[in-house]
C-alpha cells in the first residue's frame, strides 16, 4: 500500500497493512460479537470500516453515514439481544455494520447488486431486519407500534400465569430525519403512551445536505449540557452501589437530579414530551455507549439517547466532504476520486436551464427537501441564496410552502425525487392543484432507479397524479426537450410536473427542436433516427407492417434501441415521444395512429392507472385492435442496474422486441 493511500485512512488504527480480516470474519451473529474482548473492539471497528470502504468503492452505496455509526452499531448489538430485541434504523441506509454483524458478512460483496444484499434493511434477508425501510422519519412510529404490540402479548401471557421475557425496541434516527414531521407526530404519541421506547438520536449535524433550521440549532445547544450528564452519571454510579436503592433513596435522588437538570438545561423539548434525556454521548466511544445503554434499558419510560458522531469517520475524503460521500458510485480508495462522465445528465440539464431562467426572472425560487446536491440545486443555492430553500426532509411542507409562495406571486420550482414526492401527494392535491397555483415540480429519478431497490423506484408518480384536476405532467426525452419543457412550465400559470430519469441524456435529434404545442408529443420518423435502416423501406410495397412506438420520455433511450432492432427485423417503425402525458391531444394522436397497423405503448411507470393504459383504452374505443402496453407490473422491484431493473419488468429492448415479433 502506498504512502499516499495510507494518508486517507487517518483515523484507522493498525489497518495500514490491509491485513486479512481476523475478527469480523468469525462473527456470524450478535452472540459472537458479545464474545469479543473490549481490547479487540477498536480493531473490529477498523475491520468493519475497511470492509465497507472496499465494498462501496466497487459497488457504490451510502458511505459517509455508515462509517459514522460503526461503534454505535457494535454497542447496540452487544447490549441488546437482537432479534429478540428489535433494532430499527430510520431510512436504514446506515445499516451496513448491522448487516455485517448479523450473518451477512460472506454475502456483503453483493451489496446493491442484482439478486444480492439490499443497501437497506429487508425482512426477506434476515430476522434481525424488522422493517423494509428506505424513506425517512418512519422509525419512531414503527418502533412504537411494535413495542405496543409486544406489550399487549406480554400482558396476555402474564395473565395466564406465565413469565415472558420483556423485549426491547431501539430506534436509531439521525438529526436529519428529525426534520420530518412524521417523527414529531410519533414522539408526541410515544410520550403520551409512556412505554420504554429507546430512541438513539444520531447527531452528525447532517442529513444528506447540511442540516438547516431551528431543530439543528436546538440539538447543538443540547451538546453544551455535558456537565449535567457527567454529574448525573457520577450520582448514578454511587446509587448503584447502595443496597436496596430502588426504594426511598431512589425517589429522593430522582427529585434531586430533576432539580439539577432544570438548573443546567432550563428546558428540554424531549423531557417536555415525557422522555428521559440522556446525552450527549461520544458516538465513537464504545465503552461509554455500552455503559449508558445498559442503564437506559432498565428505565421504565421512553428515553432519548443523544449521541454525537462524525460522518465519514475513518476515511478522510468522506470526513472532509460527507455530502459528496453520502450516496456514491464507484470510486478510487486511494484518493476518493469518483468516476466522471462527459455526458450531460438530466439533472445537470435541469440545473443549467433553471440557472438561465433565474438570471432573467427574479420571481423564480427553488425548493428542495434535503437534496440540494442530488437534485442539482446546489449551484442555484450558491448563486441565489435568498431564493433557495432547503426545508429538510419535509416533502409535505416543501409542497405547501411552494403553494404559499405561488399565492404571493412567486414561481416556485420544487425539485424532489419521484419516490419521495409520494409523501406529499395530499399536499399537491389540496394545497396546490385545488387552487390551481403556479408551482413547477421537478421529479428527478423518475422511472427505473438503479441500485437502491424497492423503496426508491420512481414508478408511481404518473398513476398518482394523472387523475388530479389542473395538473399538467410533462415527460422530456432529451436535454433540449427538458429545457423546452421547463421554459414552458415557468410560463404556464398552473401546476406542472416534469419527470425525468437518473440517466445521461440521449443524443439530440432535430425533431425535438420543434415548438411546444400543448397536449402533443414529438413524432420521430425512422429516417431521422435510423437513416441507413430506413432505406430498406423506401419501396412502400415492402412494408409488411407499420409499427408506432409511443413512449414516455424517461424510457426514450431504450425505445430508440427497440425501434432500430425492429427495423432490422423488417418491421417499419416510428416513435412518438410523449412530451405531454397530461393534457393529451387525443384527436392529434388518433390522426397519427391511423397511419400504423400496430401501436406499442412503452411507459416507465406502473401500468395500472398509467398513461399507457389510458391511451390503450382510447385506441380501443376508436376501433384499433393491435395494441400492446409495456409498463411496470404491480410489484416492487429490487436493486440492480437500470438495465436489470427494466429487464425484470419486461421493459428491456430485447423483451419488447420478442413480444412484438412473437405476436
């Protein structure tokens, strides 16, 4: 290993020789972990970090967040009895150490690969995974529900004269996830029920982008109460040594500590909700974590354990730039450099157009939900900080806030991943569409999303929003097409959603330069996208069948390949790209479709309620018989490359061609 490579592992101890894993490879369950001596725990943590870095460098994944919770996860599995006790990770993107310690070490190299381990907790993988998580702020509600169910079963067992073991529920949630309103709804309910729910608040002052707002400042203020916590545990240590201290002296000590707490803390939001507050603790000190967690598990009431961690711990590129190393593709371990592509992505095309529009229109404001970098809005934020709003992981608020901005005469542009906009469908309907407010929604990662699996596929947005009155939905196929759609949307004076994939933009074709006409898409004749193949069809008598492929913009690239393959097989094929999913100019489309013998509808969304199903019904009503619809079936799709996900859904070019030609 070179000296240059060694430099990036600034906080590793004894790892620079990259020796073979010795401790981690022997751990097949948490019971094995409990046998590891305290002196070997630092080496184990080093081995875990090494394994995570090596795997993510090859496969991509969530790096910085996982490196930050290694010691915490080790401590949790040493103190609690998983799977009898439940350890629930919010979002669960930070579950890699958990997977390594619960029997998945040998399969870890398959992380985020097709048919391999998911990058999130999955019930199908392990009894240690209680929920299929992937979205933020759900864990407290899940944990409270699970604990309530267990308590009921335990009470029933005791009523029968049995003595069941009391089971614990531990929730691990980051400070970023606390910006989501669902977390506060659950906190209020948990305080009301007063069950022994243990919530570990992982405070790294980051979600994906740096945290903003009052909650972040509040948590920072709590970190200044270390003196009280040290005093408290000094007292606890003395009380633990007093025989029968559970009785009268314990009550006296409790009142004394409450008085001291009031003096040092003045107020504590969590205490006001009915929680015992413990912390802040060093999230990288296993002994401190274990000692406190063992005390916490004995408490009869809900507890917040506030820990401080460093995102990217142990790998200096990730420590220095945790936002860039939140979710990454393959990279070089030696310097952290990631693979760069010269091609323009749809996200970059959106950012370029928005910047140009914002320069000439100061009413344009940009909103995101803790995804400034992922949505491409970090550039906008730097140039127009007064017009940029990162609301945290709060999609519902982002949408309703945008409605308020629109009511005040602004033009809000809300950029959120397709999978996350599912959380704000009610707000889109009630707070934007109902009043016909001019809000522009940019749904990034629409359609098939590689590597992140079931919780991140962007395949439901069309079916969810197409029936909503006043909504316009656009589906650009190229960078130029996206630019034209965004310019049109900014002047539309009504709610508009533009959906586009996580993908490099296809090469431009002249037909996409045409002016936007509401309700109409773009017709591409085969002479434009396959001129050499089209020459074979110059004699009209050779046209055995004429095929029209109708596609949403997010799957145009694959449709283009399909059309060329069909041409090679002797099927005369043109493409109609659905620039407008809604409204849809039925008369115009029918006038085009009548020139073809067969129509195939290709959609990167679910078939049920989708635009393909709608057009299929329209064609049937007007006497068309030869119609096929290719879309995602009603099931959840696991991780894989984009090509693998599309193939699983029957949407690969090969499978579409096979089905068309085997009619």
